[in-house]
């Protein structure tokens, strides 16, 4: 590892590298932990996420760039314009590995460029390049322009789309063409800094501590994937392959989270549509699974395979949750979001919010000014996405996310807004999965399905559960102590994966590799002889720092809540009649605080801060 972090001030036009110690990297590892560290150090309680003072960090992990499956992820962290809390988003692809091969372990960006610019990183340094003609160009157009500009060698491009330039608060970032940092509005932070893209050129080589051990680890993974069936469904169909299984247990959000099942669910399952519209798949850097599926079709809508196809979550939020069951229509909506640079999850949630408000008569459909708008009508949804991506028409209102929409359309529409901290829900339903009831409420970035394992981990007897200290398997429906432990311990483990830039499909509990091999990976890449204890402490430090940042910004336990709709019974399918039990949910949340070493108000105790060496972060050194 280089130990170099690049500090860029776009207002001053400066880009300098600073060397950080082994102690720093061992304490924070990488990813969102480093990003949150800089937010705690350099922002205040009142810092506007869309101001030049916001601190945006792009950080892969210590193993990133090793040619081992699932070791390619990178995090982007900043104050979120969508939630006002910490924002943190990850994706795989090539950007993280290329950044490290450009000689940089992380990039910290402040200020705002006087004209639209991009950052070109190579040979351990960076240039800020003005490029005003990229304005309003789609993700594809910008990718092609920057690739042509740097045709002398291979580069990886991280960019916001036009939605980010317009500061839509749930704007995403595209990593080349097939990977998206979808959540918490990091695209809008790029836009607020007049930063259209960061281009990384892999001009060097990463020095790993034990290349032979890495080769062995890589081989083991390839064998398990190619011969032993690990990740088989993902390899064949990508995440769309899990639509059917989720529908059968009543966990496919439908009609704005009013049901968990629809009889037409099979049309959205990857196994059903792959032969009709599937194209070639792609993979993240060095991963043998290759779950990044693309789609290509001309009819009834044209969808190109240059951008990534819809993932499971998108098939739900832009499909079943809008009563749309034509996979081509969902693929088209997904392509529009990706080309404008919009988070498909929050975009889908806002669309279904509007559909229900119109259906219930709390919004006059005419008022929207969009023809053919409502559940089951893809054309109206396409128009909505285009207006949002361009920041025109209704898009001006929707740019502020759920809170802006409720403010505009009136408080009678609030019950249809399915969000926590202004952050839209994914497909997974708390009414069916008590783990998600807890996680969505307490996750520092708002409702997020990728911040812990789901309920299975607390029902399991394998080493995947036992290795996290879960010895008393219970029922899926349970809200008991083992469920809270399952969410808490696996949330820490997922935080560890995010800090190290590891993919949960490969390195998650029960994935391709086990916990001891994660220690091996770290040793072989960074040379650090870190134990699982030390690693999990770093993960706990990360989540506690995020909590401290949110508390400083005015968030309280009252924000660890679920929308009222979660306490209303679902209709139809295997989850018919299921709702979140409010009392039990509140008890889970209280037990979560206890397990995390937080007081009854959700504030980390002094003892916990002492334990994690975080007294400084609470202003109590
Ligand atoms: S499993 Fe899929 S998402 Fe994960 S690293 Fe491999 S290709 Fe990327």
C-alpha cells in the first residue's frame, strides 16, 4: 500500500498527497470509516451537505486491487444531501482497484470548482481539469467523452450524471458503465462541487505483502465458484434470480409496500426473462462470479446493454412496487435512471408514493401534469424519471426527495412516503423480516438493506452464524434477543466488509470465503497481522463514529423510526396479514442500543467511546 491520501481543494485548485501511518489505517481500515473520520474532523453541526465545506471521501479498502473474487469495492462518503446525516455508498467494478494502481489509497475532496471540472488521478498525483462542455451530458455521453480524452490507456471513470449536476438529492454516481453508487445522494455532492467526474489511470502496481498467498486464495475462490456451486444463482442470473424466492415468502414489495406478493411476480424473475432480453454479463475486477447482468431489447421499449441491467431491488421498486410486471419496462426505467444518474431505489419509492397519493385522491392526478400516470403505467413513470433527471417540471419538487414532495403536496400524503430519514426503502419488507424493521430504523444512512444480514443468520446453525457468536437459532418471525444480536453483530461485520471494500456476495457470512480467510486476505495484501477481534473493533468504531456524526447534526432516537405503513397488515400471498409489531420493534431498538453500548437515548456511553478510542470524536478528549 502507498499510505497516500490525496487531499483536493477544488476552490483553491490544489491537490496534495499526505502520507498516513500504519496506525491510522489499522484503526480505520478504509472505506466509509476513513470518510466518516474526515467528516468528524472537518465539518460542523451546521455544514450544508451541498456547500463547498462538505468533505467527500472516495476510499477503497486495504485489500482492494488484489486479483481475488469480491475484492473490488470502493466507498464514497460525505454528508448526505438526501438525509442530512452521514452519506455512504459502495459499488464494485474497477474504480477502486484503478485508484490504488494510480498510487492513491483514498481521495478527500473539499471546495467547489469555479467551472465544471473533472479530476484526473495518475502516478500518485492529480490534475483538476476544467471541462464545462460536459454539462448536461448523459452518463453514457460523458463516459464516451472522457474515454476518448484518455485514449492513451485504460482508465476508470467515476461520475455523476445530469441529475447530480442539478443537485437532485438522491443522485447517484456511475462507476464506468455497469456499477452504481446508488444511495444517499453522493451524485448531488459531486454536482455541488462542480465536479463531474474522477478519472483514475492505473499507471502503477500495488505492492502486496504475499502475492503467493493471494494466488492460493484466488484459486480457492475460483474452484468454489466454478466447481462447487458457490454463488450459482448469481452467476447465472445476477440478483434478478432471487425475485421468485422473495415473492414466494411474501417479500416482494408491491403496490407501494401494501403487499409482499403479486401473482405476476415470475415475469420479473431473471430466470424467466434472461433468454428473452438477457445480453452478455460483465463482472467486477477479478471476480469469478460475474453477477453484473445486462439486458438488450428493441421492443416494446429500446434498452441498450451498454449500461447495467436492473438488479433485484430495481425490479421491485420500479417494477412490482409500481404494479409493473413487464421486465422490459423496468429495464427501460432502470436505464433512464442510470443514464441521468438517479438512485433507482429512492426514485422508485417516490414514484410509488405519488401513485398511491393519486389513487387515494390526496393528489389530483391533473396537478402532476404527466399523462398516463399511476400504478401499472410505465410511460408515466418514464416521464417522471426524465423530469427528475433534468430537474424540470415536477422534477424541481422531487429533487428534494420525499420530504420535498410531502411539503409540496401536503401532509395528507405523508403516509405514502415509505422512508426512514428521507431515504427510500429497498424491496425487503420489515413486515416480513423483523431484522429489517430494526436495521432500517437504526442504520445511520437511513433505511438500508445492505448494512446487515437478514433474518436467516439468527435461524442458522452453520459456522456462518456461530462464527459471529450466534448460538441460539430462533424463528424468522422472532423479535427476540438472538434476532437483535444477529442484526447487531452482522451489521458490524458488514461495516467491516465495507471498510475493506469486500463484496458481501463473496465475503458475507456463508459466502465463498470464511472468516479466517478474511484475516488471511488482509495479511496477504497489507501485511497486517490483524485478528478478527481487532477487525470487528474497527467495524464497531466505524458505526459508532457515524452515530456520533448524526447526533452532532441533530439526529436523535426519534429518527430511528419506521413509517406508519409498516404497522399496517399486508395483503395477499405468504405475508398476508403480517405487520411490524410496534411494541416488539421498540423493544428490539432498545436492546440494540444496549448491545451497542449506547444509552436509552441512543447516545454512545463514555465507556463505549473509551473502549473504541473515540473520546475525541465526542469532543471529550
Ligand atoms: S459477486 Fe457480483 S457484485 Fe460481487 S464482486 Fe462479484 S461480480 Fe461484483
